[in-house]
């Protein structure tokens, strides 16, 4: 995807799904190849198109769910642009494609240029393909079932002359926690992963480090910013009927003294 010279925006080819189908095929292949190390991929096209590939945690009989909406069919006259023609595919655990009656939509088909995309676009729009990737801050993803915190690698996508959009490839914090539990360590060892904000990302400690608040409000530009350890799910799904403010504990506040000592010494 990063080096397709003939890559176009979906709106440059408004009567076919050729561009979106290429992306969906690549996303399904990537998730299957990753074997549990990649939970969610999204290509945000710069014209509002969207292509999503996800591990099918909501449907145990399927291994991957694969969804896209074409910007040429979005109804922009509505307050929340929606109702686009949507293409979604399901793959059984043996990767045979499900071709039965349509299942319920995985997500409302909206313009993909949501607040999350608008927040990352300035960092990728002029970035070179080979060196422009970066790890984003932790987000809380309500597209997944169940919702979860994710850590995403953001990659610019362009052809020879044009910025196409941004590819987001995510791993879930529960996957990182699973890795910690598989480590061969001495008895009574407790493991933590702490991010650049000194907030807990994953741990084998039994005490919870995440808090969740349900709300129907959508943040406005005049609202004070949330702490970097909190994330408002409206940034990804602004049209959802309710949202979640999800926060993670700072390591310095976690009730485990050895962790607080390590974090304090790191800043000395």
C-alpha cells in the first residue's frame, strides 16, 4: 500500500470499488499474517473514504471482519454525514469468506475524516513514506468488541504525486498484557509497560488501572483538553449515541510501591 504508484483516492474512481477492495484485501492479509499481534487496521482516505480490517472479536466464528465505505455515496446533506453504500466481508477462522445474508453493519458508514484523523493528518500530510511513520498516543477504540485501549502505528500513504491518506495499524493493550503473562519470570514478579506519559499501558498486577465514564456529550473546541492519559471515544465515533471517557492510571499513582520507586528514579 505504501508504494503503489497508481494508488488513487476512491473519489477519483467514483463508480467502482477497485481502490477500496485493494486496501481491504491487504488489511485482511496483514491481520491473518500477524496471527494475533495486530487487532485493527484503518486506512483513512483524504477524501472521506474509509477501509477497516479487524480481528473479529465480536463474532467468534469469524477471524477477520473487513469493512469499507465509498465517499462517492455518502449523504453529506445530513447533520452527521452517513448512510453511504457499505461493503463488509467476514472470513471464517479458516479464512473462507462468508457469503451468506448480510450481517448487521459493523459501524455506521460515515465520513472517515473524524477528529482522530484530523488530529494526525498534520503529522503525515507532508511526511515521506519511508520515514514518516510514528507511534500515536494511546486511544480508546469503541469499534472493537469489546472496546479496548489500542496503540497505533501511523503511516503516511501517497502515490508519486498525491497524498492519499493515513494507515493506522493497532495492537490492543490486552494483547500486550497477554505477552507479559507469557514471560518466563521468577515467582512473585510483577510486570508493567509504561508509556511516554508515565501511564500504565499493561500489567500483570491484579489491581485495575483503567477507569471509564459514560457520557452523551461530545467535546467542543472550547472545552479544556483531557489529560494525556484520558481519551474521549467521540474522537473516533462522533455520531455514536453515547461515548466513553476512558483513562489510565499514572504509574506514580498506582498502589504498588516498587513501580513508584522505579518511575521516580527514572526522572531523577
